[in-house]
C-alpha cells in the first residue's frame, strides 16, 4: 500500500537489501547475493527476504515505475537492446535531486561564460525553449501576445539575462527576443527589426486573444507573412495545457572492454547527460545515464537507434511530473553535441579518420603528402580550412554509391575517400557487397562472354534495392547528417583529454624522454621530480619512480600533472625549443581547464595566441609531426567550439571515461549469452532504485496520480551517507582544524607575549590570552594550509592580494578556533623569467599578521634552483608499507636563497593566481616571433630530409 512507510517495498529489509544489491560500484553475483542473505539469516536478522522474492519484487517495482528497455534490430540484422531516452530524462524532472539544479532556459552571460547553456549554440542556433509561464498563463514562441502597454508582440526565443545594473546584475530575468506587432485597419504589421522585452511584461496570451474573434479578423498584412502566422503553436494542442520544456542532450559513445581482466572484450557503449544541468552536476556519476551497449552492433547502428529514440520522444512528447513546480509537464528532446575520442567522432561524421589525406572531420584541410610538405600545404595546417557541411558529406556518399554501380568501382571509391575524407560506416557493408557483386558480374570466364553493362547495372541496382530493404538511400546513410538543427561536423567538439593530454602532451613527453635518455639525464630528471614542491598543485600523480619507470605507459592524469611542472624540471637539461614547447603546454592546459571564463573575447584571443605559438614552436622542434599527427591541427578548432558550447571542460569526456568502470562492473556478472540485454536491465534496475530512493516521483496508474516512496524510504539515505556514496551521491563532510597533526597534548598552550605574532606589534586581543600553535588550518574553500606552506591572502596593510609563507598559526585555547596567522610576504620581480615566462618572487623580511578569513587559497611556488645553483643532493629514506626502510633515494638540497617562481601553470586556483599577478606581468611574450619564416623553414627541412633519405644520405635527426 502507498501508505506503508517502506512503499513500494513491503518492509525495510526488502528495501535496504534491494538498495545494497543495486549499487553501481558494488555489483553482486547471484552466488554472492545468496551468501549475503544466508549470512543475515544465520545471525538471526528479521524479515530477510529470499533471492526469489527479491527478484519478483524488483520486477513489480519496475512495472510500477516503467520498464525502459526495448529490443532493436538493425538494418544489417544485428540485435541489441536500448533503454528509452525519453523515460530516462523524464526521471530527471521528477527527481528533486536533479530538477532543482536545472536551468530551463539558455542564458546570456554577457562577457562571461561558465556553463553549456551560455554557449552560442543554445543561445542562437537551437530551437528556442518553446514556452514561458507568466502569472500562471503559458506563452509559446511564434504566437501573438499582448504586453502590459497594450502593444502586440511575437516572441521567437526565450532566454535568461541580467541587463539591469541593480543587485550587481545577480538577478536573472527571463526575456523574449521577437518582433513588435502593430494592429492597423489593413491588418497586423510585423516589424522587420527584432527586439527584447522581459516576459514579466506579458499580459494576454494567444489563447485569450483568439477567444475574441474580432481581434484577429483583420489578419496579417502582405509584408508580414514572411515573419509570422496568426495561428496557435502546434505544441499548444499537443501539450494539452501543460508547460513545455526543451531538453538538450550531451551524447557520448566509446569502445570499452566488458572484462575486468586484460583480455579485450570489445563493447560499444552510449551514455548521455541532461545539458540543462550545471557543470557541477554533470560531473556527478549519478547524473550520467546509460543508453545502450553491444559487442556485436556497429557504433553507427547504435547511434541510429539512439537518434530514433530521441525522434520518437520528440514526436509523441515526453510527459512527466515537474517536482519543482508540482505540475505535469511535457518535454522536447534534442541532441546538443556528441562527445567521444577522435576516431569515434570521425565515424559519427562519416569521416575516414585520422590517417586519411584529409584528416580533419571539421574542415577540409589536408591533401596528398606532397601537398602537405609544400610551403602552401604546410602553412594550411596552422589555420582552420573550409568547414565541412552535412549536406556536402551526404552528397559525397551518394556519389560513392553511384560509382559503386559503374565499372572500376573499387578504384573510384578509393579515390573518392582519398580526395574527400568521406567514408560512411553505416552503409559500408552495402557498398562493399555491391562492389564485390559488380566485380563477379563483369569477370570474363574462359569461353564465357561478359554480360552487357546495362544488364550488370540493372542487377546491381536490384541488389542495392534489396540491401536497402525498400527504403531510400538517404534514409540508410548516417542519420546524424539529416538531423534538423544538428551539424555533426560542428557538434563533435575537440575533446581535450584525447587531443591535449593523450595527444600533444604525450608527443612532447615522448620526445623529451628520448632526449633525456640520449643525454643520460633521466636520473637527474627523476631526482628533480622527486624534489618538486607539490603543495597547492592538487596533482597527486607525480610519483617520480613510477613516471620514469613506466614512461611509455602513462595515462591522462599523469600527463595532466606533468604539464604543470615540466618547465621547472627541464629548464637546463633540454634544448630551448623543447622548453618553449613545455611552457606553451603549461599555458594551454591552464586555459583549456578553465571552469569559468570572465571575458570570452579576451580569453579566446589569448587561447588562439597560445595555440598558434605552440604550433610554431612544434614546427621548430619537430616539423614533420604536424603532418603525421592530426591532433595538432585539431587544436585550431578549439576556440570556435568553446564559443559554441562553453568552457572546454564541459565537453571533456573524463566523466564518461570514469563511468566506463561502472559499465564494466555491470558486464562482469552477465552469462555472455545476452550482453546487451543484461547491461540494459542492470542499469534500468539501478536507475529505478536510485530514482525512488532519492525522492523521485512516478505515475500510479491505479490511483491516477504522481506519487513518491514512503517516508522511511525517503529518509534512509540522509541517515546513511555510506549508502548514498554507493549510489554515486557524495555528501561532503565538514573539515576539521588540525593541531599538531591531531596530537594536541604535545602542543602546550603559550602566552600571547611568547608568540611570533606578538613580536609583529599587534595589540594583544585579550589580556593573558593563551594559544596553541597549530600545524595546519582548513580554509573556507575546504583546502588545507600548512605551516611553512604558501598562500594567497588579502593583505590588510595594502588592501590588495599578496603571496606569503605561513610562519605561525595560533589557535585560541578557549574556543579552539584559529585566531591569528603570521605570514612572511613575497615580492614580485620586475619582469618575467626569461626562459620559463613565469613571475619571479623574492622572499622578503616583511611579515604581517592576518585572520584566517583573509586567506584566499593555497598556491604552488617552486624554488628557483637554477638561479640559486642548488646542485647539492642529500639521501632521503624510502617509506614502504607505512614504515621507513633502510633504502634511500637522492633528493635536491635547496639552498636557503630567497628566489622563487610562482607556478602560473598550475590548474588548481588558476583564477586567484592570475588575479594576484601584477597586470604588467600577465602577458607572456611569444616564443616564436618570425612565424612565417619558421613555417617555411620547417616545410623546407621536411623536403630536404626526404630527398636525403631517397639519395641514401643520413640527415641530421630532428
């Protein structure tokens, strides 16, 4: 009964057992489930359900909430299963955990940008959110309405913005972009100019206006027909009085092993996210939805099924409960962009991939090897080429099918792919079959006359028709090429994990390691990496022994950490061109991992400048790599994608790559007989239990109303955070102040007069006050600042932010709170470091006392070992198994000089680091000033090397 506090489960035991057995990161096999239930019974637990009862109950709960899994048969005959897209997104609106975080409209962020709904695609290109609700009345786009002044207006787009200067621009108001309409005796005249008005000015909707027949009787004037019609929006009738929201989807597809072991068991998997959620929510595992997977079906067959699921949902409308406004609503779904690695994105664009002559899926850059090695061809790699279009790609695929019917088809198609880079994998097997049949029919046997060309063509056309199963060719080719409002070539953004970290950073790492080994300096490099200051970096993957031992097998997190410290390690070990490359990488990585952009124009100008400079440095360093590795060119498209979709971190696939682990866990207990069906069922079950346990609503067909689970179910996760974590919901625990690493007994109270703060002429706060000396404190942002650590703080003496070293932390003996922090200040040098392009710092004798609230954040600062000539080494004992061993390693002994470098290549707290740097030091100089000469010299060097190779000479190595 719904009145049961454990509803929809009969008892608490049934609920918490079902919850435990549905944890995404803790899967149980059937044998393990039986063992757990048996163990509970042996201990005398009450109401322990049997496994059979649990499974039956799970089926009834699934029937109650709705089973999303459906069977798909592809055109090629492959069978796989898919979880309905509409039903998954409906749960987002019916769940308070996700619904209250959503933003229903795109937002004009002014100069700034931080979310996907600030991007130009959602603001200007996609169909506008279809409706706005004002004072209980629903107003649709492209419908006539009347505003507060009595004027008529037709809204075309709805968006949020804060244009008024009140409240510091914090209040976002819903606006409508549309056309003013004037009523005359000749009819309504629609303005040629578009204007913006706040939706709060709306007074009468089309429903109210059309109720008065005389008001619309005059119709539209002739000149206005191109802008509007005096008819209701079709969604008004379809939604039947419900509010309508549009939901953009981020779709990700990847190949992933279904095994935990090293044996490769290839599956393709599709996940999605609701792009109305902010980035902070998109990053959570809870908000990633599994759609489909299969070890048999081709990726584009699965994408086609996904697209069909979205189309069906848009056609029929998705009806769900809006738990925020407590009403039934209708949802309109559409794809926003496709995430994935470069080969997968190329396949989604019907592109031949990274190894073809025209290697870019976004533009038509490239050509033959000879052309790319020419001066003109080499220069073309540094800039975006002519943009590809879905229509152009579809036309090329149709041309390939025409070629397949003619003689010499194999060569013609090969030539077409080589000259255009277009290759459609979804119809590849059809094309291949037709070509092979054509070869057989045209083959002349001994004493057998060849068939006439007309007859061969007729047979091939019949075969093609049979393979297409009666549908038109346009319906069989890549479905993404024909989706309205979706440009697959511009909606597959450059992915920073695979393009930056596993691309250009990995290539430079490989070259750097080669040079270090050649010069026998890898041991020195390892020692420096062991001695690097890691505080303030938030980069835990800098284990020097591991990185140097497994230098050829590093992954993204290692490259992300290395990019932030490499210039300090190699500044006097490697050639200047390689160092310049790493300083450019440092700048680039900070730019692309921005979570918020304050001024998009300034940011994109700086990013484009850094990318161009990096490519020029690469041309000096290793000219041929720009031709052989397309990922360098992909960087030039990054600024356009950021303008289109928001900060690059939004279309990074790290969150989905992490979710691959959850997918693998769902695979391992399958019997391999129906892998696609098994994983769909596992994720459907997990989604339903997560939805119910976190307060989600579902429609009760018996009671004809939307209902929630019982109170005991709803309160359980709040009382048991460890269970919430198993569902992918992380609850942050409040931090604690540390005194002497948790040993307060060792820190005896001291009088105020005996402290360092007292010597800095600060008036005594309380007479005879006693303090304990702390070793660290927790800041307002949750970071831990330690004694002798470095911080950015608000300097009360200058009213500016400054950088300092913590020299003393005083904790009040009475209320155990940090009261005073003594800080030794750093002074900025007049110019940037000549080779590292970083601000130089000098530790001064000036100390100040600040309150803990004045500390902004921790910061990474490196000792300037080259200037200080830190050449001495000391032996440091290795720790193993939490114990100090007799084994030792060499570390650099820093000299006590006051010279330091501010690590502006640190991603952590990048915004605070930029703001503390004086304006005169924020602009780094270009590493390459003569770009045109460098590019010509690089192209010439490639050609000379090639000529020398042909003639048998041994050229200088790059």
